[in-house]
């Protein structure tokens, strides 16, 4: 079904078509203006396309334990603004814990944005070293969600 989301925003089907268009044409960035609304899709290197929201491009604070993590570690960043959830539902077991070994494609958390639950999947495999965000906390675009020691 091609229903717009609440508030008249673009629907997910249309966004997915734009993302596919970006992939098919090897585009790193795409900006579209339609019916007085503008959206800018930008693909970070080695990641899925992300939706930067205007007005949310403030610097992201550094993690408190950043100095203690090995320099060879990889960070998983938030691809959107929303609320961070470690588990699929309240009371459920978290997707990952510190020390867990993950592989590419594993779901590591959920970010709720505009009443939509977005599964965040690992791009790389390795061992979870840090989870600097608490369950239920708001996250900004680009904020570190996990630090991983590559496998």
C-alpha cells in the first residue's frame, strides 16, 4: 500500500525506491524536493544510506571510555535520530551484550524514529567492546552505538 506516514511525510516505499535508485546508479548522495518538502539521502562509506535530518547536525559528544578502546576497533554509528533500544521488546533479552561475538547482518539494536522500529544490523563481524548508550536513551545521527573489535 502506498499510504503516506502521519503528517504527510514521504512513505517508506517511496524512500526505498530512492535508496534503490542510489544503489543502482552508484550515487553517494541524493537530494529531492517534492510538494514543498525536501529530503536529502546520503550514503556513508561502507554503510546503508542514512537520512540526515536538518537541524540535528550538532557535534556528537565523545564516549566517556573512548580512550580505553583499542585503536583497531570499529564503531557502529546511529544512522538516524531516535530512541535506542537494546532488545526487541521490554523485558526481552538484549540483542547483544559486551563480549558477544557478532557477524555481519546480525541485528544489534532497534532505533525508534517517528513510531517506526528500525533494526540496526552490523556491517562487520567482531566482538562487542562497548555499548555507550543506555536502553531507552535518545540518540543523534552519527552517535556511537557500539564499539567492536573486528574478527
